[in-house]
């Protein structure tokens, strides 16, 4: 049984700088459980944007330390990948009464990456760590409609980190 | 215009100016938010919980009372103070935007003293911008929008959006009823080893 851990931007923002207890708690969790967080390309681009208004996120440190990695581009030629992509975009658009094509594709990339691996059999269980409830619920709902309901867990990034930090103290 | 409505207008303007003071001075906003949260407090409580010197605490409390946003609820010594509910809708000069000044917004502004992300955001987008970000923060915690939709709407980077949403999250959970969503560590079905292994 192989597990895939997909991380969204918010998880890494919530960890803060590498000197901080939240970052260390997640790193310890990853090492202890042999977990590597996989980031869709778009998530990596968001985290490494050059924005003077935003503090730098130490994602490259996590990658160098070996517990985070960037996913290969999505395989849209797989029908299930594009179906899940569209499905999540529609789900998020409905939640806010806006047209589905107005929804950022990165929100749906988390679920699409999960679908790609479940479909190929390279993962049998997927965890999606995000701080966007709409993206997490959307991924779970749409992947369930593809028959992967029991294989997907939406992990609330804030709760996850809070639980880890509480367990460490 | 009748004298009565003149007086009513005067009250509104006075209320607005006192609230504007609160938004200008994070220390006053912080104290107001503290009183709103505690329900009632004495100056001694304020000194202990906000780590203010006696003179400062008295001066801030008196300014809030004079501004009419805090009431004295018990005149016996020690006096007890409580925040008055504020709910003021402001329309910008161009009339294209409107935001409501609520205790949650005042609380958020008060946190700029201790939160660099909130301070940076106000510096860049003003209190009106923070008010907009707060409405997105509430909607995001309710699962209605994502940080990317907010970033797109406001033309900021998704990273900057995520940062201010995270900075405002404690304010949202303090002032609004939010249902918990998603799994925590316990539901992860991963045996996180034993904390004692962690040498």
C-alpha cells in the first residue's frame, strides 16, 4: 500500500521559517513517518514568487532536506485527470457563485494530481494538506464521485500543525 | 432639516470619529478588542492582561470612555468597564465600495502591533483594504473561497493573499462561529511514532 502526501501553499506558509517550532514539528513528522510532501508545480510557483509584500517561505530548504518535492507536470491526456480538474473547478465556483472558468486551476491541481496517481496505481491512499477548505472539500467530493472516496483524506493544514505542535510539547 | 435629525446626524459623526480614532491607534483598538472579548474588566485586569503601566492603562480607558465606545458598568471601586457594540457601515468617497466596521475589524487592526503581516498589509492597502481581506478570511474559513480566488479578485499574489488570510484566521475564529473542517493528526491513520523517539 503506497501513500501520497500532497501539500498546498497554505501548509508551508503556516509552518513559517525553518527556525520555528511549527516547521520543525512537520519536518520531524515527515522524517519519522518517511513522508515526502509532493507539491503541484503551481503550488511551488506560488511559494517562490518574488513579492516584496510577502515574507519568503523556506520551501527550497524543505526540498534540500529531502522531505518535500515538486510533482511532474499533470498528465491531462488521462481523461480522469481533466475530469477531476473540471469537477473541482465547478465545485469551487458553485460555492461562491462565480463561473467555473473564473476559478484558478491551481485549486483543482491538488485533486487532479491525486486522481493521476490513484488511476495509475502509483498510490492507493492520498492525503491532501490544504488550508483552503473549499479546495479540500472539493477534492474529496469530486474524487469520491470517481470512486476514490475511501482513498482520499482532506487534512486541514492548521489542525494538522496544531496537533503536531501540541504533541511535541 | 429638523433639529432632531441634526442631533442624530451629529451623533453619527461623533461615533464615526471615535471609531476612526480606534482604527488610527492600534493600542486603543487592542484595548477595545480586549474589553469586547472579556465582557467586563477593571483597570487592574487591563494592566495585568495587556501588560500596560498603570498611567497608560488609565489614560487609554478614559479615552475610550470619552469617545463613547466603552461604558462604565459599575461605578463602585474598582470601576468595571465594558465595550459598546460597534457596527458602522462606511462607504468610500467614490461610492464604489462599502465596508462595515465591526469589533472583529477593530480587533484585527489592534493586532498590527504584534503581527507583522497585518501591519504590512495595512501599510500597503489601508484599513479599508484590511476590512476587505477580513471578509475574505471569513468566507475562506467557511469554505466559500480559496486564497487564490481572493488573490485574483484583489490583484495580489496568492502568497500575499495566503499570508494575510492566515494572519486574520485567529480574528475570524474569535468573532465568528466556524465549523471545523478536514482531518487533524488523529484521523490521519498514521502512527506518528512515540514522542520519546525524538532524541
